[in-house]
């Protein structure tokens, strides 16, 4: 569609938040909402109407609050309702986005990192549907060309419509519970303008996680009974709670050659799956975990013979050294999110009682480490876990998937279990490092052997073990094109 036919709709609302300190040990906050109503915007076959409610956000004497309290407030003045209606005729798609922009002009400003916004949609029966989890104010660095939202604003919600509809929205704002008002001097302010942008054109991509989860197979489906198309998509795995996590469900690609190819950093990478991860601040979200399809070379895990990932030589290379500086482009770096990586280890790998894939999953998220080692690390680039390798198998005609998962990984080199490794797409590179230490040894970690087994290896080995970087992508990364096959990999955008 030509630029001359693009219709951009901008609807505005000013929300003013005044923060004042009362006394020396607590703060009272007064939120005052004011607005300018735009009755309607009409362009050809498109008409959108924006209506403000009579209520305003006007909270007096409010203290920093938890998400549990801030997201359910319904006293008059604690929330703001507004409506967006559309009247569309003909075959046209409208992408629209609600965003927030910091317009504070006062020198006495509270930082946006202390302010949370929460947006819901009010359904026909009066209940609220969450559209955006509570998020601190954070401006996007890139514009959204599908909706017309510029860079420098916080995206609250984006969607598409191709028929007439009316949606009622409810906005709440509050000061985060972490904010400490002591010593701030009082009289702080924070002003936010809420914009709604709309543009006609091709339907905008949805988050990659949403796209892939829509095609995920249920946990109970037998691989051999699945269609060829189903076998190429992700599979559901449920896990019990561990020492460092609650019970979780993740979604993984399995088999010899699933449709998990993506183009990332102008290279071929592959998607391990979708996982619920901690971004390092306690916020949990579902994100894509990907691994480079080719090794970056044989690199020593740690030249000091210490199996502690935060201080490892390879960690430095991947996150601040040569690889991060010279091998990753700016767009790729923008897509990678900070993640809490679990560093629990296992004492050994020899017996059935310690070496199953499910056991490794538990050990990785446990707290058993060699004396003085860290049990977790927050960063951007890591390595795969032994359990990633184990869960990626589909098994085969002589050894099915359940049999593989019930056999210790150290025995996958046995000819009786060749179906396990040969139908595991992560067996591409033998002699491959993992991030998981051996807790009973000072200087060894687990690695994928060329035989298909998982064994221990000294971290100072410098002549054979390959490094394949692994990252978690940010939750707002989208799939712009592709079907995930090797000939048509997914193309990402942010």
C-alpha cells in the first residue's frame, strides 16, 4: 500500500501525576488526570472514535504499592476508562497501538522506573482482560512501522482490526513498592501522555512466542502417531518444582530436523524452544531460547581450571570479549534479553539414578555446586544445558522417545540407543560444551561427547570442545516471515 494511502490516527490524553512527601518517613502521592477528548477521526472507509470517561485518576495519600494491590484498585479516582470505536467498510486492515510518553517538564521529577502502568480491556460482562502486565515506564528504542508509533514512547498494547468494533480500556498507574521516598525532598512530578496510533496496511506480526505456541503439540500426543506437520513443531513438557524454580511448562523442538531454523545476526540459528524465564529482576515471561547452528570454534571453558560460569573465560568471551564485541551486530544485541541462568550441577553421571534427562533438569536448577561456586548468573549469552540435549530427541523405530528419556545420558553412546542421538537435532556438533558444572569436581563441566553421550570434561581443555552460543530473545521479538524450515527460516524483527 502506498504511503499516500496510509492513514495515521493519533489520539491523545494527558495524565499528570504529582508526587509529594509528607513528613520524613513516608510519602503521599496525588495523581490528577486531565484530558482532551477527540470526538472522531474519519478517513475514507475508516472512522475511529475516542471517548473519555467522566472519571479521572485522582489518588490522594497513596503510598508505594504492590502489583497485587495496584492492579485491582477500583475506588473512584484510582483508574481511568476510555473507549476506542471503529467503523470500517471495505477490505482494510487497521493496526493500532496504545502507547505512553513521558512529557514531564518539572525539574522535580520522579524517575519513570518508579512508576508502573497497567492496562486492561473491559469485556461485555464487566470483567477485565489483562492486556499488559504491570510494567515500569520504559520507552521503546525502535518505531513501529505497522502502527505509526514513533520511537521514544512506551508501548502498552498493539493489535489489528479489519471490522467495526468497540473496545473499552482501563488504565491504572501507581508507584512501585520498591520506591523509597526518604530523602527525595518532596514535590516530585511525573507527566505521561497516552497516545493511540493507527495505520492501515498489512497485518503486523504478533510476538514470536505467540506465533509458535499456537502450533505447539500437546504433551500426551505420541510422536509416532503425529502427522508429519505436527512432528516439525514444538512439543509440551511439564516439570515439577526444583530448588530454584516452581513447577514449569516449557515447549521444545524435538526430532532429527524440526522446523526451528531462524535467521539471527545474519546467521542460521535454531530455536531450542519457548521457556518461562526470570529476566534477572524477578519478572517472569515466556521467551524464545535459541542456539547458533554452527560452532564459533574450539574455545577453552576456563583457562584457570575453575568450573564457575560467572568467572569463566568462555563467559567473558561471549558477553564482553571478542564474540560480543566483534561477532554480534547491533540489531542482534537489541533482541537479546538479560536472563537468569541456573548453574546447579550434578555429582556424577554414571547411574540411572543420576543421569536421566529429567534428573539433569532438576540438577541444573538446583543448588548443588562445588564449594564456593555460584548457583545462578544473570547475563545475555550462555550455553545449552544437558537437559536441552536430552529432551530434544524423538527416539526412533527401535528406541522410542520415552525409552530414551528413561535412559541415562551417559549411555546414549550404546549402539542399542542410537535412535536417541540420531533423532536429536542438537547432536549436530559433538564435543560441545554445556553450562552445567560437575559439583563434585573443582574443574569439570558436562559436555556432549562425539559418541552421543553426556560426560564430564576438564574446563581447561583447549583443543577439541566446541562452543555454540545460546541466548534468550526479548519477549517483544516478532516473526516477520518464514516457516522455520531450513529452506525458509523464520525472519525476526523487533
